[in-house]
C-alpha cells in the first residue's frame, strides 16, 4: 500500500512537463488544485499560464480576480485566463464568414450570414470552436516557448474525456471535407474541359456565347483555394495537438477526486477510457482529506470512513502516484495562499 505524498511533490514530478491538464468530477476541487499547481510553478520562477476551459468558470474566484478571454498577469511568473465560449464562437464564425466570402456569390452573402448566425447555436458548434482555441494554446505553448508550463483547468470528467479525444476526430472530419473538395475540383476540371470543347465548336459555327459553360464567369484563381488552405491549417493544428496529448514528455493528465464512492467510481471509469485511448493519467490528487485522529466523535467517524475509502483508492489506483490535500479551515483564495497549499 503506497503512502500519499503532498502537493509540492507533484510539482516536482511535473517540473519538466510543459502541459498539464487537471480534470475530475464536478465539485472535487479541480480548479483549486490546478490554481495551486500553477501558483507553485510560478513561485519557483517558471513562467506559467493557467487556462480555464470550463464554461462555468470559477478560476477567477479562486484567484480572487476578474478574468477574461485574454491573459491577465497575476504575479511575476503567472498569467491566467478564462476561455469565453461566446467570444470564441463569434471569432470562429467571423473567420468562417471571411473564408466563404472569398469565393461565394455576393448575392448569397445575406443568406450565408443568416445561416452562420443560426449555426452558432447548433449542437457541437461551441465545443468545436472551444476545441480549436484550446488546440491553438496547446501548440503555441510548445512552439513559441513563452511559457514553461500551461495548466488547463478543465470541465467535469465527461467534457475532459471528449476534449482529449476530439483532436483526432476533428482531424479526420477535416480530411473528409478536403477529400470532398478534391472530388469537386476533379468534376470542375472535367466540366471545364467539356465546356472548352463546346466553346471550340461554337467558334466554328459562329456562336458568340458559350451557354454550356457553367464556369464562364469564374475567376482565374480557384475560388475554393482559400477554403482549402484554411482546412489544411486546421488539420495540421489538430494533428499537432493530438501528438502533444499523446506525448508523455510534454503532457500530463492529473485527476482530482475525493475519498467518496461517486468520485472514486467516476475516476475509475475515466482512467479506463483514457487507457483505451493511450492517455493514462500521470497522477491522482485526493482532495479534502481529514486527519485520521479527531477529538470530536462526529469527525472521528467521518475520518474512519474516509480511511476506508482511501484504502480503496490506493487499491484501485496502485499503478499511479497519489497525492493528498487535506481539508482546510477556510477557503483557499489568492496566489499567496495557493502557493502554500499542500
């Protein structure tokens, strides 16, 4: 049976890992744990960015500051932001609109804008836009070297699992769009060839107008090329993000749970799914523990029950490092308190 270590030991374990995802069941203390890790990285002089990807943001509450979609400096080495789904999806669809406008018939633009506006509320639209933003932060963290650590405070477990599997799905979906575009390009080339032959025939018969060529008014440059370039960039972004997630030297997944039945069972399911996707967690944090010896009878009973749950945790997760955070007398808020959390 292994002995649980304190949070500062987890900081040591992750010392050279640039990307850290913190996940777990809702209400177990993911945000506080993520914020404490980021604060302690920063206290050691390592430039760190912490990002909340949970639409129900509480990261700003933990730091006791107002956070937005843009990085805010909290200390010498610590920046933080909360990804705003509304801002991200507006920017995402504005980019889509600009791309389509490059090749669409101007008369169709009002209808296209109306369709895009409605699409913002379509199932999966917000998730896709958020994913692209997260993947961009992932790739930037390793390519630009602005931060030594980037910590993601994620949404509850189910959302985290989808997030970790989506880059490969989105890459495949984008490749499907590109394949469709390539087929359309071949059809267009064949049609232009046939239309060219028809035009040659018309010139022999004296006809002045090529009524058979559907591409007679097309621009010289392929109007789809801009869209293809955008799709290729997205495909490459998702490919890089997927590769980073599977690189254990660059990405660590940390799950937070409490010593209770429901969080334990949910974490077991999550770990199983992650292993199937070759994304095993690097460590687990058991939060809100009570010291085994208590003076009060109620708290002594709670502590005894919790010790049984801790034994289950050590049994179920014997292959993973376990770290303990004990229940605090007061809420932990602000960088200074988070740096001391252990």
